């Protein structure tokens, strides 16, 4: 249990830093995409805004549990194991959720694609952290 908690915490910290970096890159290099977020649908209010910063930890602990259950199915070098893990998660969870999001909410295909790519990146990064901390 301890390796799952420690690797989940480590991945959460890495994901929090990654989310700030991606936010900086998006604001500075993709201002057109950022303008789509001025839609009121994307602001939950001040009372729930903090939940955005908790998300990396919720995701990392859930993926740490998933990793502990299925890591034996992912042979190879740690970079390859993390990539396989991220691809599996992206195909099983992120792609279907992006499909239903695009079909239910008025957002651009470009925005949904960036969400999918970001989800894939998060899962791969978590896989790399887990492969190093909890092989």
C-alpha cells in the first residue's frame, strides 16, 4: 500500500507542475484556444475553483491503484511501460469521455482534441513516475 500512496503523491506533484507549464504554454502560444474558455460554462464559481488544483492528485492516486493492479502486464523498459500505460488509459477512459463531451457540449473539436492529448500526456507521465517509483 505504501508504494501506491508514495507513487501517487509523487505523480500528483509532477502533474500539478505539468498543468501549470501547459497553462503557461497555452496562454502564450495558443491565445485563440484560450479565448474559448471565456465562455461562462467553464467557470464553476469561486467556491469550486480550488477543485481544479486537486485534480492532479485525484487522477494520480486513481492511476496509482490501476498501475499496482496491472503493472505486471506491462513488460519492458520503464519509458516503454509508462507509454503503454498511458496509451491504455487514454484509449479506455479518455477517448470515450471526450467523445461524449464533444457530443453533449458545444465545444470545438480542437478543444476536445487538446483535452484528449493532455489526458494522454498526464497518463504517460504518471506511468513513467510509477514505473520508476513502483516497478
